[in-house]
């Protein structure tokens, strides 16, 4: 049986990215994860090849770090960048791939070994917002962001973290942190990639209905 988190809701950055850009709509899934201890509820088994992903991702990180250090920047990697930003209603956690520092300015970088997706830019923006607020050593520093793919880069200016961004993020976090369940929007696309089982989400779209039950004449 799912157990409520003792210290209040804890939200991981990656749970918010698709909700903020509108490619996902089911806020309930993030609400459930945020409210309950991760080890207290069963997960849908993953078919993703995590070992292959880690190998490719680690190699890409190494290449990026080497280039940044050649430019004279001080670089911090993954676990060194792990943060928890405690707010009034919830804690927001994340782990940027790389943080590069040069003087009073920094760049938060995220490496993506797979295909580009609009949510990737939002992930970097969330890191740009939260990391300087959560990690004391970066207090007062200005951060730009950068998405790095195998064949191209996407810069994200510090100006992207504006009042509208912060307002939308804060409102979403408050909904997910509320004691009242957030909006549940089950759909074939979202349920297919959700790891919450039908035991905890009876409205989950069953796997055998996701691909469609009938053929069409067109």
C-alpha cells in the first residue's frame, strides 16, 4: 500500500517538464509520485535498455566535459550537482548533468544521447531556476543553459527564467503538492509510458487497448 512521504511532497524535475509544455496532461501521476514514498508502491516493469543508455550518455558527458575544461572552465558533474530546493509546499529535486563555471557566470548543461524533444529545453530551464537557489555555492550567480545533442547544441539564455516561467512553475508545483489529488487525465499515449500500475490507478488505460482493438477501412 502506498505510504505518504513523512517530510511532505517531493517532486523530481523530470516529472514536470512535459506538463509545463503541454505534451502531457495527467498531473495526477506526478501528484501520486510526489505524495508517496517511492518504495511503497509497485511499478510497471521498464523495457528501456538503461545499460545502453548509460554507456552512450557517459561517453557524451565525457566529451563535453573535456571541451569545457579546455576552455578553462571549472566543471562539476552529475552527483556534484544534485540539489533539493525546499519550498513552502514541496521540495523540488534534480541533478543537472554538468555545471560549468567561469568567474561569476555559469552554464548548466544537459546532455541528450537520444532524439530531441521540446521537454528537454524545459528541463534545463528548471535546473537554471532551481540549482542557484538550492546550492549555496552558486548563490547570486547568473546562469545560462545549454542542451547538447550528439550533432548540435541549443543555447538557453538566462532571460528565459522570467516572471511568467516562475509563475507557471509555482502554480503547477502547488497543484501537485496539494493534499487534494491533481487532475487525472488517462490516455493511451501517457499511460503507455507511466510506471503507475492499475492497482494504484484503476483508470489507467489497459495495455491491450493502447494499440487499438479494431482496424479501419481507410
